[in-house]
C-alpha cells in the first residue's frame, strides 16, 4: 500500500530524528528497485535503504535500461539500478538521507541520481572513497546539484 504524501511526510519528519523501526518501519516509504540479478552493489544499496527504515522490494530485470527510459532518466545520469519511491525516481547509489530530504521537500523534479558508481557511495564502500554529487533532474532536462558528499573527509 502506497502512502499519501501527507502521511509520508509525517513519517519522514520522524526519520530525520531517529531511524525508523518497529511500527514506524511498517509505514515507512516503499521503494521498488529495478536491477540486474548479478549486481552485488545494488543489493548493498538496498541494505543501506532498509537500514534507514525504507521498505524495499527488488525486481531482477534483464534490461535495466528499459526502466531508465520508461522513467525518464537521462542517459548521462545512469547507474546500475533504478528505483521508484513515491512520485520520484532514484537512480544509482543515492544516500538514504538524500532520498528522505527529497521526499520531505517535494521538489518539482523527476528524481535524483548519483551518476556512475562512485567509490564511497552507499553500496560502493571501498578504500579511497571519492567525492561525488547527488543531482536532481526534471522533465525539461535541467540537472542541478542536490547534495555533495565527501566520504573521505567523513572518515579521516
């Protein structure tokens, strides 16, 4: 069952204070992820979202590109998986906090993306993590920085 935006925002307000758990987790935002069966980093990203309180379902598909085209993800923003949460698309290894912020703010965009597969993004944890950006994209093709991340600075 998908939540109405007002209900969702109420739960997300709590999510910024504490991780969702127990009864709150049952009402947490639902995420549908389209990914390749063999992609291990996609599974790690799904674990990251679940740890943040999201309810996540995954569908293994033979052509993830089909879903990117269907949902309007620009080719230059593509990553290894595409997800739908509420009325938005989440492309790639976007941190859960960025997804929560997007849902709270309700910007007039198609979605947010972390293009490629930057080391240090959720699901791509590795030595020598790199700076990366989460970008927002809209139907007019405008892409803007939504958030910046420097995992190397956070760890050292």
